[in-house]
C-alpha cells in the first residue's frame, strides 16, 4: 500500500498538462467536460490517497489501534517510516479539508449576496436588470436561475447584440456551468497541481456559451461583435457587484473568443484526428486509470492489513 498510494498524488503532474493540451484540440463542450471530469477524478483519487496514508499512520498509535482492535506489531510497515509520513499526510488532509470548506463557504456566500442584491429588482422572466451605470452581465445560478444585466450594459449594446448576450448567459444556466467550474475549484483544493485546470475550463465554458449563443441567433459574426462590444463596455465601466464565481460573457481572453467565433465552427469529433492528439488522449487515460487502480489497490491492501492485524491470535507469552 505504501507504494501504490503515491500514484494518485503524482499522476496530476503528468495528467494536467495532457488534459490542457487535449482540451485545446477539442470543441468547447467536449473540452469543458473533459477538464471538469479529469479534475474531479484526479482530485478524488488524490484525496483518497491522503486518507489512506492518514489511516495507516493513525493505526500505529496505540489508542487508535485499541479502538479498532488492531495489533500494532502485526502491521506490515515500519512505524519509524509510516508514522512520520502519515502524520505529514494528516496535516495535508486537514489543510485540504479547511481549504475546501472555505471555498464552499465563499461560493455560497457570494451567491447569496448576489441573489439578495438582485431580489426585488426589475425583472421579466429569468432576466433581472440592475439600475447600475456599470456595464455587466452574468448568469446567477439558483432556483430558478437568473440572468442579471446592468442598465449600463443594456445601453452599450443594440437589440441584436443584447439578444446574443442573453443567449450566452442562458447557455451558462442551461449547462449548469457553475457546477463544472466549482468542481475544478474544489479539485484545486484537493491537489495543488489541479489548480492549473481552472483557467482553461473557464475559457472553454465561455466558448461553449459563445457557440450556443451563435447558434441561437444564427449569426457567428453578430455573436463575435456582441462579445467584443460587451467586453469593451465592461472594461470602460467595470462593475464591483458581480460575484467572483459568476460566469459572464465579458470574461476570459476575449480576443481569442472573438477569433474563434469568426472562424468556422469547430469539429465535433470526440477525439481529434492525428497521432499527437491520440497519444495525448492515451496518456491522459493512462494517468487516470493508473491513479484509480492504484487508489483501489492501496485501499484493498490497507483493508487486508487491518483484517490480518485484527484477527490474528493473541501474542504468545
């Protein structure tokens, strides 16, 4: 177990660059789902590895072993090595837990604050208009989800561009993109290497919504113009009230998004053609499978060790 448990902790350092590279070759929806799924899986496997190291260390402590009816002398690993390593894993697990709790609390607090600010404002269906001269628009998840737009943003766009903006934000709500982004943020709490997946995921979510908006209005050039003009308006009159976790049409590297809209629609292949792309996909899949298999093997090994130490006969006099 002590060796297999390292694979989930080391795999992200290889899997993250592979996931980022592969996502750049995929259409936005597939890329976003790939990044979010990779972050979730790698984060879960890494958390499991920390938990296993923590349990293995705690079992060498006499009072913990007594609670589990485990004979410490029959555990397979040398306490001089396993205990310090496990205590370090315990400290890391506590830090990870605290960071995850802070992230969830901050996310909930920002959404509640934004929801309270939008409540009672002028609304029509899922659209809420804030009487703010700043230019802003974002998708506010909830039950029901709402598209929040400031008066300043509405004045900055013509009717067709406003239709694109609203379609973009509604695509975020329909796809529950905030959950995918939260998944990447929590994965980054579980393993520091996974933090590098948040930015490309946020970009692909914006591209996903861009493509959905372009399909809704039936004009990619109009969608590109609306995204560009909305971003310029937001930079000229920025808002201070948008929650940091909200997805907005003015976020990310806007020139890249505009260029992608002006280009031909991306292919919809699940795996892009070419040996390089397939090699990257194989590498990422291998990292995920190895990480999951190692976590399962380490769990089974620890379970067997505990059972052996519990069911062994009494020590000889």
